[in-house]
C-alpha cells in the first residue's frame, strides 16, 4: 500500500505533464505563419498562400519568411485570377521582390528620393527598395553588399482630395511594360498587404528589355541601340556589371550611327552609362551629377515636371521620355537624343 501511495501520484503527475505538453502553444514563428496563411486564405489569396506554405520550411524559403517579420513591411499580393491555369508556382525570388521593407503609408524605408507633385490630384513616384538582392551584386565583396545592392520597384501613387486615405488613392506598381494596380488592402500584424491585379516579374537584362516596347514610339524596341552595344562589347557589361545606370536611345535618334567607327561609337555610348551607381529619376532632386563610364560628368535636372540630363560643359540637355525601367543590374532611362558632351 505504501508503494501504491508513492507510485499512483507519480503516474498522475506524468499523465498531467504529457497532457499539458500536447496543448503547449506553437512557437512564435509558427503562430505568425499560421495567422499569415489564414489571413491570405480569408482574403481569397489561395495561390499566394499555397506558395508561401510550399517554401516556408525550405532553405530557399528562409529569407522570404524572415523578410515578412522585419518590422513594418508592405507586401504585394497578386489575386488568384492573375495567375494562369498552368502557371501557379511563384519563384521565392519573386516573393522577395514583392516584399517592400517599411509601410507604404509612411513612404516605406526608401533609400531613394520621392518626387511629389501637388495639385487637385497629388502624385508621387518612388523608387522603393525590395527584399530581393540583385544577382549581379552577390559576386561583389561583402563591403558592396549594402542596402544599395537590393533591387527596386517603382511605385506611383495618385491621391485625390488632398487626403492620404486608402480609398482616395490609386497605386500602380510599374513594370517594364504595363503596370499592376492595387485593388484592395488589408493588414496582418506589421504587414500591409496590397492586393494587385497582375503578376510582378523579376526585371530582365538590359539586352532583353531593349527588345521591348518601353515607349509608345518604339513598338519594336530599340534595335539600333542594342546592336551598337553588342558591336562595341558594352552589352555584356550592361548585363553583368552591378549598379548600372543606362540612358538608352530610340532608333530615330541614331540615323547616322553606321557612319561611326567602332572607337567613335564606343566613345559615344560610354557617355550614356554610369557604372557602380544607380540613379533613379526621383533622385534628380538630390543627386545632381555622376560620372559616366567615359569619365565625363553627367548632370541631372528636374524642371517643370520634366527630367533632363546633360553631359560635361555642354548646355544641350536630353529629355527623359521614359524613366526608371528597372533592369536586372540597375536602372535604364530612355532619352530623346544622344548626349552632347564638351
């Protein structure tokens, strides 16, 4: 009896411990993801939720999940109907590209300036850092792998009525061709989740983008400029070097390009490249000059809602007719005519 008096309470204690262990709440990380998945499903973002669940516990998915937990974050979330029937798998890098550190309501954690035009309708344009690091920056030394090594998304906002309320705003996420529009939003913890009507793709290389209709007047792309880059060997640099700013030229501005020697053509083109620095048009208000690959000084202007760039001491200025086309290695601007230097 004495033995039973000692053993039975011990068995009850063990039983109670086992029962309690079964109902211990999950770790904070699991709770976060469980709630995150539920929030996506409740807002009919089934495909997106399935993709996050698929990669949540994988090596490639670790940075994706960590990016969601780094304080206030804005997430671009494509609607289910944006996907094709046979195209429902999202690359983890695309998920990182769709993750924007900071709150859209507080102008993100932008490393770049924002241009704001005020009036009956207030317009703002921001180069917003994403959580996706440019592949071309990974080969560089750790010293170069800073905030500037991350890819950017261009975010345009139009606000009516002078108030910055959600239902007064039109938000467009710019792509090389077209844009995705924000159609709804909701929050989960520190996440602001913007539901968009189209898929966002990773930026293509310079060579790929020059084949696309980046402006209305160039429906077939920029064939002459692209061919000139290949002829001079600059195309490889533009596609592989990190932090490249390019000023691309439409075909009609290059009518006499065939008359130039290879050396003269190289000199001309190198005036249109900045290596090691990405300059977005919203930065024209703060970054007033940079050095082209030729060694010439480029100057940037923003006057009467128009962006300009000039070279050296020349008073001639080229107009930026399409700015901030994000490339895999940096950013490209389309200008109306070749830069005239000293």
